[in-house]
């Protein structure tokens, strides 16, 4: 390791990649390369930071803010690969490397953002931003706030404690995720199905006892005692987050975490969520009555998926066993790309010369209508044991401008769709089709960005703004013009019939009491955890106290017994391991923006070139270079209508 660190020639992360489009040469990487490359990258950035501090000239945007933006390129190269593979190919060996890298990275970040000398120069630029253009002002503001929110103004003891908490939180979050991955694999051993197959199983399994068994196993992941129980981890995380917030003068972690978001404070989020929950539960009770009429007995949580599908078949004459053959995974992929071409003029083509990190991953080149390169895209769609659950977009490389030359991004979409089996292609559910379009919406946000600085490029926007663009892209999935291009029965080649398209469209508002309710319930549960004070958290002593808290919160929000939050506490990876702390509400918050903007598309004509051009130039190209609501008003001409979400989901 030391040899690799001291001799860049022997470590592929510490040299330029002579590969197509500068993409990662995955086959040249060894497990032993990661740690020394990270350490070498940290040392290189330290020298770059010190040069900013030692600069004899008065602080300016270029010699402070832009210089910081240019720092850490070697480190970004290795972490761009490592953090992606640590989630998608999380082998035991990668987990051990992660355990070594995360504390080192956390300490290095604290060293930068608690550096008083560097902060003094950043503050000097921040206090005199009048001559900067808007993107430069936003970059400066974001960097300044990062110092402040990381405790740079604390005294020596406060800084030491803040850094100690950061280090411990990094370890705990990693352990939470690893426990969940282990429990997901154990779920398969206990039930015979994977976590990603759970919704389909619960929809199709006629054996009520088996459904009950699967539900209880699914809903109690990491909540069973033993080596992979997350209860103690959750309590420690929450106590540490609250202590950090207290150090910075906030009463709760929610106050701290929301201070730099669009919502701004917990009260705004709570007032936003509760009416959605109330409307959802009114609808859910109607849905439950319909199901009980079909079932002939009281509905329990493990019955909902199964009988909802029965009601959908009766009400809409729609059975997913009929729709799935039209949504073969490769065809859906073509549909995702075709929608981007039709709306934004983007062309997507395979690039077999680009190396991938797993044989099932596909690589593509995206070019604009004028033929210019937009970036390289990896598509990693199928479930595997070493991949964490869920779906996400991430960057291997950001978009930015360096020394006058633009660097285009390298982006990945990771999903957990069922893989092909025994000569049968992967077939997606309606929800999975929406997921495919959703994640590519994030990718488009990353590919179409035209910023100069990494910190505001692409998806580097407020957490409660970023989901707008992914959710907006879902709207194209079942447009007849898009469906006719990609939805073909893999057995016969038949294009999806118009009457089936109509049925899908009509059914999209079906079961929204349940769907919105479980999402909103998870959002409220997230908020209630982060609204606890240190004194209140001190009363939590064991796993049962967590269960009791969750039960009480669900009752107070009005969640009916037949529905549980989409994520219960011990497997709520979004808020304990993925950056959505006091932020899971952002899916619903962003949806208000998404559906309100979509109403403009519908009014102008869904494929109106002028409207798409305005959407692209106002949002997708601007990244975080302007305040979110300023951009929104520029596009829409008004504030978003909160009722748009209820209209879109049929909850009015």
C-alpha cells in the first residue's frame, strides 16, 4: 500500500486515464489501490488548500473560491469510483475498505471546513460579492454556509467534539447500511423471494398465511435483535445529530438540517405534510372498503397489495400480468431514451468501447441535437446480492469547466429490477417503468447542466428541489406517443393496444390513498425523529422504546392500522444512511413543483418544443446556480399551486 501511495505509476487512480472519454478503467483497479489513492488524494488537496491560505494577494473569487473548486481532483477521481461501487457491488472486501476509508475522508473534510484561516479568506469573498455574477455568488454562498454549518465558528473544544461526532456518525451510517444489506439477503433466505420481488409476491400470492409471513419479515428488517439489528444504531445517530445541532445553536436536528433547504424550518414541513396525510387516509378508507367487499373479510396489512390488484382488475380491467410483456426491460430502456430525444433532442447510443464495472452494466454516449457530447451513461438495472436496495442516480464524474475547457459528466442509474431468467426477459411492472423514467430524470439533470463550478453543477441543488426533475420525467412514461415507440409484446412484437394504454392512464390514480399515505407517513416519521430534543431522546432506552415511538407517531398522524410507513425506522436507509435526514418530505415537496410544471406542459401541448426548451434552459442547465424558487417563478410565472399534488394523485 505504501509503495502504491508513493509511486503513482503503480496506482491507476493516481494517473490520467487514457481511455475513451476519460472513463474509469475498471479492470485495472485492485482492492489494494483504493486506500492509498484516497490518502494520496487527501494529501494533494491539503497542499492545494494550504496554497489558497498562503496566497499573498487579497482574497478574490478566483484565488479562493475558484481555487477551492479546482482542488481535490485526484481525490474526486478515486471517490467517484469507490462510493459508487461500494453501493452497487458491496462485497465483504469492499465493505472492509469502506470501513477504513470513511473515517479518513470524514477527518479530511473536517480539517478543511474547520480551518479558520481558510474560512477567513472565504468570508472575505462572501462579504464582498457585489461584483460577482450570479453563479459565482451561489458558489460562494454555498461554500461559506458549508463552513458555518460544519462548526467553524465553534471554540476549540466545540470543534473537537463536532469532528468527533462527524467521525462517529460516518461509521454508524455505514454500519446501518451494511446491516440492511445483510437483512435483505436474509429476507430471501427466510421467504424465498428477494426484497425487490416483495411487491409482486404480495400482489400475486393467493396464500394469505404466506403473505403474512412475508409482510412480517419485510416490515421487521433490522428489528429482530442479533448482529444486524439497527435499533441501537438509530438511537446513537439521533442523539449525536441532535448534539451537533445543539452545538450550533439549534434546538433540534430538524431545525439545523432544514435551515438551508427550500422549506426552511420544521413547522413549514409539518404544515405541508399533514393535509396530504389527511386526504390520503380519507381515500385509503374508501379503497379499503372496496377491497373488503371483494375479500369478504377485514383487510390486514398483508392483504392490501393482493386485494388492491383484484379491485384494479374489476374497476379498470387491468391486470399487470397482461401489461408486463409490453414492458420488457430493454424496450423500456429504449423508451426512456426516446422520450429524452423527443423532448430535448438528445441522442443515446451504446459505446461498447467504454469499460463497465459489472458484466450486466451497459454503457451509452449521450449527444445533443448539434452532435456535441453531453456525457457517458452507465445503466445498472438488475438486482444482485451485493447491491443495496432501491434505485438511485449518481455521478462518477461531475460536469464543470476547468482552465476554459468543459468536462462532461459520467453518470450511473442503479435499479433493482428482476433480471432475465431461464430464457425469459426481464419484465417490469408499471411502478418499475416509472422508476426507470424517474432515475433517468435525475440523469438528465446531470447531463444537461451548463455550469462552470462543481458545487452547483447538475443535481447539486437543495434536497427538496432535486426530486422535481426525476418525478417530472415520469410523466412521459405512459404518454401514447412514447408508449407506441417502446411498448411491444416481447413474444409477438405487437405494439401495446390503445385500449390498454387508456386503462393504464386511468389506473395511475388508483390506490393513491395507500401509495401517498405510506410515502407521507414515512416523511412524517422522519420529521418526528428529527424534531426530538436531546431531553426527549434521553428517554429512549431500548428497541421497544423505538417501536412505541413509531406506533405513537403513526397514530397521531392518523395512519390507519392497515398501512405502515413506506420505511419503518430500522430500515429507513434514506434518513440514516443516504442524506435525506429530515428530508424525505422532499419527494412530496418536489412533486408539487413537478405536477404544477406538468400542467403547463399539458396546457401548451406535451411535446411543445418552446416549452421543453424553456424547461431545459431554466432548470436543467442551471443546476444550483440560482435560488430554486427564483428559477421556478421564471419558468411558471407564478408560485406553484400546492393543490396540484392532490389533483394529480386524485385525492381532492
